[in-house]
C-alpha cells in the first residue's frame, strides 16, 4: 500500500512490529544514527516518561527529538493514483454534496451521530472498500465536512490541507490531549466520545 505512494522511501522488511526487530533490520545498513521513537509502548517506559514530561503532543515531540521543524509535517509529498481515487469516488459517492464519517480506527471504534445542519448531503462512511487508505483521497478532498474518530486518516486529511470543516472524535481509553496529533485550524475536537463511545454532534 505505501511503496507506490512514497516511492522515495526505502522500505525494509521486518519479521514483527517490535522495535528491537526494526532496529536490528536497520543496523545492517550501518546508518549514522538510529532514533527510536517508540514511546507509549510496553518496554519503552523511559521514552514514554520523557515524552509526557515534555507536555507536547506525540507528533510534536517526535519532530522535536528529531530536530526537524514541526512545520515540515504538513509538507507531505504523495504520489496519488488518480485512476484508483476516481474509481472509488464513482462507486461510492454519486451525488454531491456529501460528508464523510469514520467510526473505526485500528484499535477502537465509536458511534457517530450528526445533526443534519452540521452534515450536508449524503453520509459516506470510510470502510474496507479498498486495500489502500490513499484511494479515499479524492472523496476526502471533495467532502463538505468530516466527522471521524482519531486515526491516520484524520491526520492525513489535515496534513494534505483539505479545507472542509472537521470534527475529530476522541477514542475510548485515550483521554490525554498529548495522545492526539496537532491538526489544522479547520478541525475541532469532540472529547466526550472518549468516555461514552458515542459522538453526538449537534
């Protein structure tokens, strides 16, 4: 899924998602520097404590540790596949306007209920319709509004500068604001879903 979209990145296969396996896979290439950023994961409590002490959002802290200006986050370069994006758009959207809803992240899900005046047109839900999240970009780019559980998709929409108003719904079990990335100004947070598992957006 990722290689065609960021073809300027060299991907190295690993046997698991464990950080030690990843470091070992990279070490064989003799890099000048390896920068572990696995805070928040079991076994890396020291990294986690340093992050929490910084009082920075997790994405902000990663850029700080890497000594990269945080403004670079929103200069993401992707090789978009117009044919795949258009095919999904034609299959799912049809009429406009429409708004986009996402209720499931990789590790949590919620219910999303929206008032009609906040959610113009049809409701289009992000699903497993394709094997690539990037196929959704045209649908997201043309949407009139977003109501989405915090996820890579929310961050992607923000990084690419899509301008429709968005509501990021907090995930159950994630009640610390530092757990969430910094988004563009057109996004607002709905925090109550962290406690209830339901985002009722009036």
